[in-house]
C-alpha cells in the first residue's frame, strides 16, 4: 500500500495454462499486425531464437481506473476480436469483466470512458478511440 504495508493479494482461481505452438503463432501474428507487414521477417526471426516458458503469463497489463479499481488484461489467446479485462475493487474483490477490442492499447480508464490507441491489424494505421463505459 501507499503506507508501505503489504496489501491482500488479488487472486483469481484457475490452473496455469500451458503454452502451445498456436499461442506462439498468434503472438507473432499480433506483433506483425501492430508493427506492419514489412517487419514480419524480423519478427519471425526474433521468435525463432527465443526460449519460451511452459505456461502463459497470467496477465499482460494492469491499470487503475478513476475509482481505484484494478483492471487486469489476461494474456490473449486465439484470434477473436475482443479481450476481456477483469476488474477488481480496491479491496481485491472481482466486480466484473469488460470486453474491449483486441488491438486497443488502453491508456486511461475514467469513470465513464475507456481511452486508448487502436491499431488496425490490416492497415497498421493508429487511431485514438474513446469508448463509453457504463458502470452498474
């Protein structure tokens, strides 16, 4: 915490997920989509030289919103267009899930909006996007 004392851990049930060749291929495809096709050979070569872990990371990003809720983005799997963020209260209780576009890099979460940069996977042209957020 801000006072230096440990906080209660935030936990979510579930066993570790084994990394597959499909996960690696999806990661390569996402990186090429974000960086542009002209970098695909560099990305492929970079991944070919890596040593991979046996399990996927539990998350890829964490942000705190305007109400001090923690938003956690799980490691993306598959090729769907959406990824669900898990939302936890300051006390660590899971309060919900919010699906956002897979290629949205979230920068800020306000009380009634989500702001980020969307990178179209086909055009590789960045767009600033603002989504309305309705809390219940």
